[in-house]
């Protein structure tokens, strides 16, 4: 274990990626897909040999002494590891280009879930590999959030942290054993990886009982835990488990609303019910479907179907599940999502789903987007400003943490919003140069920056075919997905000379 801690983080991720290739290889062998099995097995062996040789060459060097170096390794992982992941996928599919395979792996690893391939075009092992890559990306974010991002006050932690973004919270003990980034990473992995694996297996077993096939159950379980939205059957609306499967998935989407649902490393002694992110997420999940239901029910009067209670309940469930799915940036549509349109004759604007994906889930979860904690900080700040307008001499309470969130936290949240808006605008204009109209460019931008790939198919009036665009357009979208996963503040910190001094 001590030897592993001395290795660079990127090298450890290379080794894990290589080992993970043996699962789709074994599955392909079991179902007699021998070409797929050879592709994944040989790529895994070559990756392990390469990783071992590099590890031996670097065994006598000291590494993992700086949290900034680990942040850089994390960024390199999201950019470079998909090159390694794309090799067996490219060899297995055989009818695609390497840039398309790389796009698919970046999309999966960043838990975006945008795809260039129709589900019928890929085999079972290839679907499993896509879901597995997304699952590994989600697990990496669970661990990296507490081991890398939290000590640097990044990834949403800057809203409540005492330090400025990019500065270690415990600078006085930065070289001690207990605060060594390598040991911190190992402690986080020991605490969170078994839980992540256990929850995934539990969800897969529940879906099996509900009627899904083993591949569909495992893939959807991985996709929900990682919020990647990857499916071998084109979404949960096509899964054999039906509404019962959706109900099970709905419960597990809660793990993307707040880190308090699975970890206590962000202290909240009052419990989950009092967690601001969790309560705000529940409020949005309840209010948005009710508003959509009221809209469709009012329209049902025009066609004389307002008394169809069963259609109304199905429409309400479809809105509830879909709102939770897109708020957590998973992107699965309910099988009853279209029922509301059939009931009232009105379609649901895609901008609602885009808005939910932009808000995103909880800080330090697998969800993308702006994050609920930043929205809550701005709400507290606005509430306090209104109070001061009414009572200028009033004194705000809520304790030290509340005051921090209302002032410095709200300020840095506003800075993040502005950076996000500027990035969204610039990327939309760049995509416009490739011939996309305003709607298509906006949907692609939000889908990639918020890591919600299924938006590309459901939000625009006409689905966007990404396979028609040149390789450099795909590279731009890959960069946007990585930027959305790491967040712009982390990139700015990595580029800032002040962050590397000392």
C-alpha cells in the first residue's frame, strides 16, 4: 500500500483503467463475442505492462506531495485517459473512427453520456464498457471531491470554506503525514469506494428483480450512480422493468442531490433533512412537475379529457421522474413523459430540461451543472439584502457559517455564475461557426458544460446528429465536457502562478 502511495495519481488511474478492461472482455467471452473479448483483453494487458514499466522506472521518486499536482493529474486523467479507453472500443466496434471513439470515452468518463452511436449498433460488451467508464468517472469524482477539491476549496467547497479557491485549508500542516495528499486520497477511497460499489450492486439486484435483463440492470445501475445517463436500450423508457424500475431509480437519484446522503466528510450535525442542498433539490423536484401538470391539465380541458385521472397520474409521475433525472444531470426520460403530451396535446419545452440541468445537483457528487449550494448561497444573499432594505439597522444571524455563505460564499458563487455564463456564450458562438443554428448551439453548449448528454436528443425540436461534424468540432465538445466536469474555477487555479508558489 505504501508503494502505491508513492506513485503518481495519473499512473494509478492508468492501472485501474487497464484492470477494468477485463470485465467487458470476460463478458464478451461468456456470450461468445470473441473479437470484442480479444480487443478488451489485449488492450488491458498492454495497458498493465505499460503501467508496470513506468511504475518501476519511477519507484524511487517522491510524488503526491502537493494537492495542486493531484488536481493537475485529475485534469490530465479526464483528457488523456480516454485515449487509452478508446483503443479497445475502437478495435471492438471496427466501423468507426478513433476521434469518434475518443469522444465517446470522454463523454462517458465525464459522466456526460452524449453518444454518437445508435444502441443497436453496439454489442453488449461495448455497451458495458461505456457504462463502466462512466461509472469509474463517477467514482473518481466521489473520491477526488474530498481528497483533492475540498482541501483546495474548489468544486463548490469554496462557498463555505474559510480559504480562498486554490489555497489549502490547512496550510500549516500541509507536509504532515495526516494531510499528505496521497494518504488523504487513500483514506477517501477506503471510505467511499466500498459504499459506491455496494450501492451499485444493490440497485442492479433491485432492477433484476423488477424484470430487467442482467446487462440492462447493471448498466442502468452504473449510469444512475454516476449520473451518466448511459443505456444499452436507448433509455429507461425502453427497459423491461417499466414504471417499477423507474421508481427504484428515482430513490437512488437522491445520492446526486447532496453529499450528505452518502458521506459525513462535509459536517452537518443536524442531519440530512436540514441540509440546504437536499431540501432545495426536493423543492425543485416537487414544484416543477406540479407546474407542468397544471399546464397540461388546463390544456386537457380544450380536448375534453380533463377527467382522465389515470392519464393525469401517469403524466405527473413522468414529470416527477424526469425532473429529478435532469436536475441530477442523469438525463433519463420517464416512460410516461410522453403521456402528458398525449393527454393535453401540448409538448413540454426543452428549455425546462435545460434549466434543470444547468442548476445541477449537489456539491462533490457525480452531478454536473452549477450546483445547488451556489444557488442557495445566492438566495441567502438576496434574502438578506431585501431584509436590509426593509430594516436597514437589522443584524443578520445564522451563525458564522451562515454569514460566510451570505457574504464571501455568495460573492464567489456569483463570480462562478458569471464565468459560467461567459463560457456558455463563447462556446455557443464557436459552435455557430460550424453551421449550427442558435438553438442547436445552445443545447450542445449546455449539454456539455452541464454534463447532461441526453439533452442533445430531447431538448431541441430536431435531434442533433453529432456524427456529421468534423473531428475538431468533436474535440471542442470534449474540451467543454472536461471543463464542465472540473469547473472553470479549478482551471483558473491551475493556470494561476500564485497557486503553485511554495
